[in-house]
């Protein structure tokens, strides 16, 4: 039996002296299992009705972009960029007989100059490709001015990955970091921070690594041509059966090199001429991204008063008291984040509670074929200005990203 779904959208933060528009907010509902979706816009009260919706589990998103001119007129606040507000509720069960109202609270986030352009986390075929050693991440200058990559940080964000039964949880099923041992009581541990299992920094003296408008930097796990045989640190030749399944990273700008930190480094982790990242915190035996897509990624830069190495670290908020040797995770202030991408599994039943709130990423993205398939997530092209490609950035990865069937460093879609 179909049901009618009423959605009410409002703004998370109360504003004084001005009223932000409630009309023409785009609301999208998507059936998690069938993939079917509908999009409508709100009325002047921020309301919208989806009629005769099939019962099921839904992702419900809302977004509105306010032009810089309109925002200045409404608020009196000068801005050079459009302002985007997002709201998101994932895995909402709409049952037969549902007669309530789904309420969404809009949050605004940074639409910055730097964006995460591509993440190749899936890796390539375990027998015929390069497994995980050909992974990379790509950052893009989405502005019209030269930026410097020096001291850019990126991190892999953790949270509930499989079962949450051993953790203190929030209502959305994600970890309640306020319950972590040692967490101060006067901070908003779940909204003002994210938690990283790996933190790496691009080196530089300040203006050593300029990136022109419309150009990107590629950060490789190992900056070699993975299509061709190479000699590992153990003296053995490493090769792939099918070079078309993997990528040439010999032109990467930076690479991760974990050998100095490990008692038994990977033989494939060779030290190439590409500059090495500074490793603040690491997980595993190399910059190995999670192939199923269970972790998310942020790009951030420290402000004048923040020393990233000295940021606090906390263990998972487990129900039982963690041991003194339990792994601790860097607490990254969301105020430092330039861009964020929520990654999830390609299979709906394998997805985990979101790690990033709507101000960072209202949606999520994934490679449709899953692990070891050579696919990467790639940010969409929004427009071209005088030959400079501007990538789509609405703080909603569901809308902003597509995929490559085979990852293409510095490619566009």
C-alpha cells in the first residue's frame, strides 16, 4: 500500500534580523533498495508532499543554493561565493500507514577553493591487477587563483564500520564520541569534530608547491607506473597480468612511504623520487585505503593557533573500558576542514551510519562495482570558464560525484 510522505524543511541555526528562503528548496527521496527517486521543491512554508510512495527504506535529502548577491541582500553579509545549505536523513523507514512528518534541518558548509577531486580506493583485480598498491587520492584547485599545496593535510575518517554493538551510540547509530575515555565534557564531541585513523601532510616551506587554477595534485601510495614491472625492496620483480586494469602513477606529485615506521615494510613500498608525505598518524602497512569503502576522507589545513601533531587523541567510545594500549584517533576540528567526502559500500545492506554531518557532506558516494574493480569516484564537471574547468561542489557527494570504470589520474568527467 502506498503512503504519502510529508517533509518539512527548516534551517538548523536561528537567524536574527533576516529570513532565509524556505520556498524552492529541492527535496529528494530515494529508495535505498530499488534506487528509484523523486525530487520536488518546497512551498513558502518549507513543506513538500510526496504522494503515493511505496513503503520502504529511504534516503531523504534537501538542498538550496543561494547566490552570493541574494545572500548579501538577505543577510547583509558580503560573500564572493554562492552559499549552499544541505540536510540529510539516511535509511529512514517509511512503513505502511506512515502519517508523520519528516523534518530536515538545513546546515551550511564551506564551499572552498580546494576540493577532493578523485579517490581511487577500490584497487584493481587481486590476481590480474595491482591489488591495492595502485591506490591514490587527488586534490584540485577549484578557484581562479594559484594555491599552494604546502601543509595541506588529509585524513581517513573512522566510525562504526561493521557492528556498533560494542560502542556507545547516538540515535543515528554512529559512535557517541562524548563517551570516549578522557573526552572533556565542555565540547560538542560529535558535531564539532571528526576522528581520524590516518593523518598525512603534504610537505613544503609555504610556497614550494604552487597549484595553478584548474590543476590538481595526485598523491599516490607508491608513485610508479603500476602497468609495468618493477623491482620491490626484496629484489623480486612485481608485475601485473593485465596492465589495462591498473594505472600509471609515475607522474604523481607525492607518495606515502611507510617503511621507516615498520618492522616489516611491504616489498612493494619502494621509495621513488616523488616527495614523501609527512606521516602524522598511520594505519596498516602503507597508505592503503579501505577497499569496500567503509571510511571517509577530509582535506584540511591548520590555522595559526593549531598544531596538528598536538591535537588530542581518543580511543573508540566502547561500552567496556578500553585498555591502556587501545588505539587512539586524532580529533580534527570541523572548522579546519576544507572539503570532505563520505564514502560508503556499493551494497545498501552493507552501509554504515554516516560519519560526516550535513555541513560537511550531506550525501555519500561509492564505486558501483565494489572492491578490486579498478573503479574510482570522480567529482563531476560543473562548468568551464575561459578554459578552466570548475568542478561541482554542493557539499553533497551523492550529487557531486560520478565514477570512472578505470581510475584516470588528472582525468575529468
